[in-house]
C-alpha cells in the first residue's frame, strides 16, 4: 500500500493505460489523472512528461518525480523543480524500440535505399553493387541504455562498430572511445554516425562544424536523441556542400519542425516526428511501482537521475 496518491500528467502518453499498468503491480495505488488531482496534500508521487510551469508547486508533500521517458533535459531545465528525487524510465523494450529505429536507418543507407528511391522517381534502373556489412563503419555517440543496445544490435548485423561516451566502455564487437580527446579519432573512420547522447550543458550544440568536418566526406548522420545536440545551420551547410551525404533526423531544435525549415526541402534528409522510441506502460510500470515502494521505505531508488551530471 503506497503512502499517498500519484498524479499523472502527459499530453502524449495515455493516462488510463498507464493507470492500468501501474495497478497491475500496485492494485491499491491511488492514480489521479491531471487535472483531476483531488486534494493536492495527498499527492506524494508524480509521473510526468513536460508538465506546465508551476505544476510541482501545487503538491507540497511530493517525495518522487517519475520522468515519463529516458531524456530528462526538459525536466532539469525547469526553474520550478522541488528538491525531490527524479527517476527516468529505463526499459529494455524501450531500448529495443530505439534499436529498431537505428537499425532501420543504418540498413537503409547500407543498402543504398535512398539512391534507389531517387532513381525510381527518375524511372531509372540504377545498379549499385552491394557491399559486405564489414566494409561499413558505424559509430554510436552515447553508450547508455539506448546507445549500447543499438551498438550491440548493429554489431550482430556484421558492421564494423565504434562507440564513444564520456567514460570508457567495453562492448563485445565494438571499438570504444572515450571523452573529448578521442572524439576526432572516433569520427575519422565513420560511414555513419548515430547520435544517442543526452542533452546536457556539455552536449548541447556538440555536433557542430568541427564535429561534422571530423567525419569523412560522404558520411551519413542519424540523430535519434535530441535536436539541440546539433548545430542545425552547420548541418544544413554540410549537407549542401555534400560533406554530409544524408541525414535521418528524429529530433529538432524546434518541434514541430517549422514549415520553412530548410530540412523539409532537402531530399537527402529523412524527417521523422520525434518517435524513435517511447515509454511503454506494460514494460515500465513494474520499475515505477517498485520505486514508489522504495521511496516509501526510504531505500535507494532505481534509475535515479543525477541533476548535476544532467542525465
Ligand atoms: P543514458 O543516460 O543512459 O546514457 C547517456 C550516454 O551518453 C552515456 O553513455 C554517457 O556517457 C554519454 N554522455 C553523456 N554526456 C556525454 C558527454 N559530454 N560526452 C560524451 N558522452 C556523453 O541515456 P539513454 O541511452 O537512455 O538515452 C539517450 C538520449 O536519447 C536521452 O537522453 C534522450 O534525450 C534521447 N531519447 C530520444 C528518444 C526519441 O524518441 N527520439 C526516445 C528516448 C530517448 P557515460 O556512459 O560515460 O556516462
């Protein structure tokens, strides 16, 4: 039995589905879907994706904030965060869904599909001799929950794999690099760069002119993380010059992507509307219920975010 009520807020996730999933693991949990929050004094936990400004101040007895996703940049950027532990969703099914996006985008380039799509529009039979996957080097930037899984899946397809993160990682079949000093070396051999970094004060704008220039001419870029990691003007220039041959972009500095943004008119850019992966109620509810029990018992939480580190 939890010690208080939980309030759910999201404009994209479905409240009743999450309530049912939580009840599977905690049948007595009092789940209230915003704006039907009842007595705010009774609310001890909130489960949120991008709640409105001032949201937290309505609940004076909060003991847990559950961020309804992996990325915590939006919540940490707020000026109104109470001093309460924040957890993220960390779920193999969410990682699998992200890996499906990344594998799709990499295979699309590896098998020259954009070339064939363009040739078809010209009614042209355009033969390109297929290459072996190990003639192709793919690098994953960010080796956390999502990046590691994506690198492992791609390794199984036979690509030559590289990975880069802040700290040193060891992953079977992946040559790893760490920290700013090894970034340019990491980039220098890539046919495809996959961005799965969190957005933090250190990473915002990181994919700039210098990083793009560090990729070999003709490289392809896949960003399935956050739009503000990328200097979009620099990417447009690199795509215009052909230095970056193609890009698959799921996240943007401004979302929805404005109608006059140059990316829309670039046939070498594939745009998807920020859905590479999502928090999945059935597979994530168990860890959220467990964290509610832990916070009530004063125990260490799982998947707690470090606000100072930013992820
Ligand atoms: P994690 O927090 O698990 O991992 C982050 C990784 O990035 C770690 O490997 C970390 O290094 C590395 N990293 C962080 N800062 C730096 C830095 N300054 N330099 C180099 N490497 C750094 O994140 P997830 O894998 O769970 O998720 C990644 C991001 O994907 C999320 O933050 C979110 O923004 C985005 N996302 C996008 C979705 C979409 O639909 N488009 C869906 C879900 C998430 P180290 O291992 O050394 O700590």
